[in-house]
C-alpha cells in the first residue's frame, strides 16, 4: 500500500471472513490468509474498501519471482 491504513475497519473485516480467513496489517503491508482461494474470498474482495486505502495484491510465488528478477538484474557483471 502507498501508506499504512489510517483506520481499517477491523470489525467489518471480521464479520465478512469465512472459516480460517484472516487479515493482518504490518505498516504498509497487509497479509490476507484466504485458504480457500483469494479470488473467491469476500474478505479479499472487500478489503480495500474496509481498510480505506488503495492496495494491490501479489501472491507469494510472484513476489519471490520479482525478487529473483531484481537480484539477477542488479548482479555484478
């Protein structure tokens, strides 16, 4: 996120979560846990509105691949 969410609606996030779904904030980063799929999660679908800030999501495989690409690009030649 561009900045840490000033006042996320934790109560609303809790109300729409299903089963083991969870949402955690650490500064400008949020960690949604959607064990039955991010694409079908109501928690994930409504998170931006309920945290009150624009956000983007990447799955962990994408994050690690981007890290590899940056590491390769910046390797000494």
